[in-house]
C-alpha cells in the first residue's frame, strides 16, 4: 500500500516539474518595464531576469552630472528586476501551492 502512495506522489512531483519547466520557459518570453527620472531612463527585463533593453532619453545625458544618470539607470534596473521577480513568483507560486522551494522563485 505504501508503494502505491509513493508511486502516486512521484507522479505528482514529475507533473509539477513539467509544469514548472513550462512556466519558466514562458517567463523567458514575458517582459516587464520600469522607468526612473520621469521616464528619462527605462529598462526592460524578462521574467527569467535577463535585461533586454535600456533606453536613455538624450535629455538625461548631462556631462556635468553623470552621477544622476547612473542613479536613474540603477533605479530603473532595480525596479524592473523586482517586477520581474514578482511576476515569476506569482506564476511559479501557483504551481507549488505556496510551498517555498529554494531555487524556484
């Protein structure tokens, strides 16, 4: 009887792994965008945390204040990464039933 329960559990785990792989593949094709400086800098990131693009409005380029531009790029990038992680967490969290499985989100 215990072998049947173990077999059923293994099938469920395998199915969950397939669903997780599918969801992670989908995340690679989904993107989020974040901006800083009133839209002067925008960053697009995929759901698997790959930076796709960084756009900088020419008006944001001030040779006398490069530090401000660096701060805007950093802020937009961090926000885009946070949004992508949140998107991944929502998508993958539904598959794990709220289980906190290290490395999956």
